[in-house]
C-alpha cells in the first residue's frame, strides 16, 4: 500500500518539477519541454541581476545615477567575491549593452558570461544601463509619455554614457583607468560620447573594447533592413500618428517562453542576427536579454543605413537641421576625435556589423590608437559576444589580448 502511495507521490513530484522545466538542450526539445526528461530548470531564467551575481559567488552593488535631463538609471557593480575583503584596487571594466538588451545581457551565460568571467579575472566589473531600459525612470515623465521615449543613441552617448562614466570614476576613484566594453549599440553610443566629448572621454577612459561595433550600417545583412530603411521617415510618422513611440519587443520575447513559440523564436533570432547561441541559453535571452526600443533609435539607425557609410547626427529634416545644426544635412560624428585606444572585434557571420562596415569604421579612427581583430571562429554572429558557448579560446582569448594591450599603454 505504502508503495502505491509513494509511487503516486513520485509521479506527482515529477510532474510538478517537470512543468517547471525552462531550458532544453536543443531547439526541438522545447516543443515537448514539460514532459521531456532531457529538459531541466535553470534558476537564472527567473532571477534578478543581484540574484544571478550572488549565485556565482560574487557581491553585487546597485547605484542610481540621474542625468541632467531627468532620467534615473540603475547601474550594477560586482566589486568582489562574497565575503572577500576589499584588497588592492582593481581595474574598472564598464560593460554597455546593445539595442534590445540591458544589463542582464552580460549575465546570460551564467558562470561563463562576460560579467562573471571578468569578475573572476579580478576586474572591478560595472554593468551599465541606459534610458529606456527597465532599469530607468524619469523624474517628470512616466514610461507611457511620448517625451520619455524622445531619444536616439545620440542622447545615450552625449548624456547617459558620461553620467555613468562619472559615477564609475567617482566610486572606484580611478578616473582615467576605466576600460569601456560595448556591444553593438553600446559601441555606437560610446563612439558618440568619445567623438563629441573627447575631453571627458580622455579624462576618464583608459581604452575601449568594441564588440560587434556599429557606426556604419550600409552593408549590414539583417533581412529586410535595407528595404525598411528606405521608408524610415514614413514608418516613424505612421507609428507616431498611432501614438506609438516605443516597441515593446521585451513583452513579445517573453511570449517566446511558451510552447511551441520557443522553437519558432529561436529559429527567427538566429535568422535575423546570424548568431549561433546555445539552445540552453534561449530562454535566458528571452527573459534576461531584451528591453523596449524607442522608435527614434530605430529611425536614427535607418538613417545611418541610408547614409552611404556616414555616421551622422539625427536627421530632423532640412528646416529643423538648419535650426539645430546650422547645416541642411546633419553633421557627422568625428571618429578621429576619439582620444583613447579603440580595439574593434568582429565576427564573420555577423549580419549587423559587417566586416566591410567595420573596416570602414576602423579607417576613420586615429591611426595611432586603433586595432582591429577578426574572431577566427567561423559560425559566430552578432549575439555570440554576449552568449559565448564553448568559445573561451576563440573569443575571450582575443578580448583578453585586447585588454592586456590597453592596460599596458
Ligand atoms: C534607485 O531608483 C529607483 C527608482 O527609479 C528606486 O526604486 C531605488 O530604490 C533606487 N535605488 C537606490 C540604491 O537608490
Ligand atoms: C524631442 O526632443 C527634441 C530635441 O532633442 C525637441 O526638439 C522636441 O521638441 C522633443 N519632442 C518631444 C515630444 O518632447
Ligand atoms: C561632456 O560631458 C560632461 C559630463 O556630462 C558635460 O558636463 C560637458 O558639458 C560635456 N562636454 C561637451 C563638450 O559636450
């Protein structure tokens, strides 16, 4: 009798546990995730940023910064191991995420994610956020106000980045020694920052590591992007006329956690970015890796795609440009003004940051302060910088070389 009870208890326990499954080893397994014995539960999928950081044995601090135009932005720091007493000062590494991402993207790969990997290597790791992410608010506007979403990467670069950089310099007491690591739009806003405010950039940063760098986009191979870019102004006006100033890509992605959408979303993400991405990391990408997008950011990128290889300020139309910039065309960002060493790292299967666009960007940088590195492994794409699989040798070793060089300058 008691065996029968135990048997049913076991079945019951198993079914409760298995319905909690949230990761699987292959795209196909996600179709049967709840009954599939190959799948399991990964607590990182539901965890907060401090939760994940603590899970891997590190302390996590939170700071708020407020920009002069009223955005409150939360940034995270991994100062040391749990229970470790602050020793000698470590080099601050400031991580800045890309378009659909926020601070969480640097933790998707758990123990092997860039944030934890570099904390283990003894860096003082800072993980930034920016206006528009879930970790931002405004002293006057709510997230439903159109004014809240009135920004492109220009405002991130000219306002958010220097505000965050100042906080890191102040708390770490190491102005001039910060190494900035950007991914995708994190690199775009960094190029805006260091080209428009080179004094501030030179005073605070030691060097820049740009992963999948984006300043030129005329040769990107994101499906449909060139076609859509032709209609940038029309699409923006149409969306705005419907009262849409942001796209809630994040809530769309969260739906990807449902069967059978995980499979479809996974295939779609690979198609649009050319990335490899371990199937076990897909749910983390859907929950931890994404954030709403301001329509104006997309419009600015659309303008860059159309600009024939120019990296320029936002185009408000001839009349407004004349008022704002004193020129009919928006001025370009002078990349040669960037005062510190920049290392560009790209992959060959990146549909966003194409090799020729990265070469073109490289040719605009100060010849004495630049390096360009092609990641040798063939099948890596745009997102593989934040979701590296067993690519420690190919990827992190290249980043480590770049870090070593910058530290020795
Ligand atoms: C940071 O600001 C948010 C509001 O945006 C607030 O909820 C949080 O408590 C603040 N945290 C700190 C450490 O000041
Ligand atoms: C958006 O910002 C621009 C300047 O950056 C300003 O001219 C415009 O009035 C703002 N629009 C809204 C709706 O706040
Ligand atoms: C550079 O950034 C600092 C800090 O945000 C700001 O006070 C200063 O006005 C900026 N300078 C330029 C030239 O934009």
